[in-house]
């Protein structure tokens, strides 16, 4: 085999995985394998590494990188925290029948709102969560319906 045959094989594998990653937007996670292929290409060019160790390192880099990336990504995904809920809360100003319309105070202003809860009426002073907005009309849900 050529002296640069093994490093070139890892480099070609990394290039192939990169091409697949870039051509398929729905494919995720191949970038870690591309990185593993590049690392092994450099490593095998610098020193002779047994083939079993090459495959073991490739799997270790790919699995470890994928697990780390998924944990890092899940930590960056915003979750509904108390601070976010407080900004999305509104107060019912007048009675709203189940699935009906009425008015709520949201961010200090009166807004038209539709109740998404089809079972429970809302009384003045009830706290609700703003679930969506269409122009100047809010979709609301009682906080008790979330639990």
C-alpha cells in the first residue's frame, strides 16, 4: 500500500461524509464523523496506527462528539421558565365563557382575547397564559389547564 494510503482513505471518508452532510439538509450529526475522519487522517499520516485502533478511535470520537453535541444543544434550547411565563401571563378583565372571547390586560394594555379552553369559564382577575397572537387578538389558556 502507498505510504499515504491510510491517511488518504480517512481523508476521502471525511470528504464523502461532508458531501452527504451538505447535500442532505435533513441529515444531522455527520459533522462529528467528518471531524473524526480528519483527525484520523492527520494521526495516521504522523504515526503508524494499527487498524483496530483507528476504527476504535473513529467510533470513540464520533460517539463522544455526538453525545456531547446533543447535550450541549439541549442545554441551549430555551425552556419555558418562570421568567418567560411571567412575560406571557395576562389578567382577565371581564368574564369569558368556555371557548369564548373577552378582554385581558397584557403588558399593561387591554387586548381582545379568545379562550382556548373549551371547558372552563374565566372570571375577572384570573391569570391566563398567552399562547399565541394574531394581530391584536390573543389566544389564551388558563394556567390551571396547563397542569
